[in-house]
């Protein structure tokens, strides 16, 4: 399984970015983020079919996860805040699972991460 994330960058507070993750197959997938010295935290997840989506409380109403028919997953981020600054990772569960988990240990495949920096 190969995951490749893109779309990170530098943006001012209040701005928007869209992250993309190209996957080599179709899986239940999620976005996590991590800042130095902190645990990698769940941001948003989407089921195998795309019918169910989950967003962490800290991003709900500002971020939206979606997927398309070509196995890509997107994270649309709006109203960005400096505290959203992190390395963002896309992750996929194994083929045995169609549901989203909030636990990073439940994900078997990880992309290399993309930096998002929000300036104040």
C-alpha cells in the first residue's frame, strides 16, 4: 500500500488549504497530525465507502474529509488557526477493516507527512 500526501504549505490565520492523499487502493482512511513533543492525533477519518466521516472536535466545522472514486482522500481545511500548525499524515487501515478508528495504532499504512504552517 502506498500513500502520498501533498498540499501542505504556509498560510495566514483564517486561510484555507486542501491536503490530498493518493492511495494505491481503497481503504478506510484518516488524517492525523503531529507537533514536536506531542502524540500524533486524529484529525478526520472516512470509511471505505465514504458514507461515514468523523472529525475531531478541534477541527469540526472547519475541516472536511472527502474521498473520490479514484482512491484519493482530501482534507479541506478552512479558518485555519496557528494551533493547526503540524505535520499532517494520511493513514490507511488494512483491507480487513471498513470502519474508521480514532487510534493511530489501528492504522497499518502511513504516508510520509506534509507540513502545514499557519502564521498569526
